């Protein structure tokens, strides 16, 4: 494989035209869309019109005339198609952490006779923090499933387990669970499933309905490209729509919000997951960002993601492994998300040196350099060139230069 081969792969790429839907700075190879997705064209215009016309001119009337009240629901319905969910099964608002809290409490309440929450020690920190807090609040215990050392989830399941909350794709290594299989095993044990799909939504052809999961949460600022701090979504399987009892009983989740009743009555369906006013400017950004997927089949997205990560493994094995770098990308396609991770001493300086060269990835403690491959805008030639920059950084010793090793707040 040489650079010309990579260019040819781009020429034949069925998603080639989609890259033009994004604002991508000249000369930058952006490999951090797994942290913050690029800005899709159309988002700025949508926000400008919402600010100038809807808020600036039409003011409060916009709740009715511009559909503000239903905007979270209509946007959720649009997004649902990208994650294999029915249009009336997704709700939007709050951060992933808050959605996780609401659904974890609700899940435990669906199994009141059981006392254990199962989660993974290596999940994203917010997931274990929230699991511990919910356990403390409800008098439950957390049981840790270390999938790396004990791959069969049945080893931690018994009649005490109320809910199992897992991250579909590991935020460090990109390792992906077989969600349908794990969900089935959890259901066999009578427990509720809650998947966090932050690192797969928009990059993997996930199928929340097909997995038969009870619940799921995910963010919209990574592969869904809706901008910093954009709202998270919550999925609830229809079998729980009329019984789900989530703890933040705000008026937006009420059956009749404008009746202004004293007592809470949950809205029918997934809308009961809403709590208070949803950040509508941010929801409008999600609505416009999802348009970047127009006419795009998620199967093509997945195929390109695997091809990009295959190329990364191939190039990194040839060029970086001989320089002492280890490659931490799951080799089996069925266990691979859409990112690649390299482990090396001085990984922080390595990432900073690459950023100076216009190749943007990120660092994760203690020694990981992480690179996200976004099928909608990452090109094969970007992968090829990025690895050559990595070689140059190592050969020139740029990763140990003081200007690259000084730590910033966000890594
Ligand atoms: C897997 C996972 N879950 C949850 C979160 C936290 O999301 P939020 O900041 O929206 O609460 C993140 C953030 O990156 C994440 O990677």
C-alpha cells in the first residue's frame, strides 16, 4: 500500500461526496471526531435563523409557530433512524450523565426485588460514578464486570442483578461488545439492560430495536457532530413506555404540562423521560447536524469505518511498531469501534507534536494516543499521511520536546 493506493480508495469511496457537508480547516487532518465532531454546514444557518427570526423577532410565539415545544421530540425521531430505533422511542435533553442517572434509577425501579447494579470498572468514569451514586441513593450495591479478564457476562449474573449498564464501545481502546448477545444473556437472568452508545452512535450501524435492549443513552457531540455540550439522547423500549418511572419528575415530562397540576403524572411514551426545559438552540444544532447523514446508509458508514481502521492497523504495523509503538485496535471487526489507539511512553508529547503538524488526535492517561476515524469526512489518504507524520515526530524526537510535554487542561 502506498499513498497512491490510498488516493484510489478515496476515489472509489461511496461516501466521498459527504465530506463536503462539513467545515474542515485547510491543512488539518482531524482525527478527534470521537471526542468532538466537525461542524456540519447547515448548523450555522439553522442557529442564525433560530436566533434572528424565531427568538429575535417572533419571541414567545415561537413555542407554537416554530414548533419549539415539539422540537426535542421531532429531532429525536430524526436521530432515531441512525441508531436503529423507532421514531417514538427516543427522547432528547440533558447531558449523557443526567440521562444515565434518570434511566439507571428507572431501571432499578423496574426490578424492585433485586439489589445489584452491574457495570464495568473500565467504563467511562461518568458511568461508574453515576452507578455508584444511584446504588448509594437506592441502597443497592455495584458489582463490577471485568470483561477483559472474564469475557462471559454470565459469571456476574444472578437473581440479585436488577440492571446491567455497559458502554458499547470502550472509550480508550475502541473495543466493542456484541450487544445483541450480551443483551440476551442479561435478559435470560431477568435483568434490565442499559447501553451507553456514545462511542458508536453515528459511526457504527447500531440497532437498538434489534438488540432488544431495554434502555440506552448516547451523546450527540461525537460522531453525530452536533457541537460542544450538545444534548444527549435516551432510548426506551416500547415495552416500558407506560411504566417507566424516572426520578427527575419535571414539568416537561408531565402528561399535561399546561394543566399546571400539583401532582406529577408522567406523559405517555418516551416523553416522560424529559425533565425541564430542553436547551433548544442546542437541539436545533442536532436537528441540522443529523442532515449530514441524508441519503447515507449506516451500512456504508460501518464498512468505511472498518476499512479506515484496517488501513490504520496496516500502516501502523509497518511504520510504527518497529519504532516501539504498540497498536491497541481490536483486530476482529465485530469487536471494533471506529477509533485507533497507540500506546507509547511520552504519548502526551506525541499527541501535542502531531497537533503542531496539523494532525489532531487526543491523549488518554496513562500512555494512550487516541485517533477517531469518522467515515463521513475522514479520507483514506488522511490515515496514510497521519501515520507518516507520526513516524516523523518519533524520528525527529518532537514528542519529547518541552513545548510538547507541558500539560494543558484538556488533553
Ligand atoms: C462513554 C461515555 N459516556 C458518557 C460520557 C459523558 O457524557 P456527558 O458529558 O454528556 O455527560 C462520555 C463523554 O465523553 C463518554 O465517552
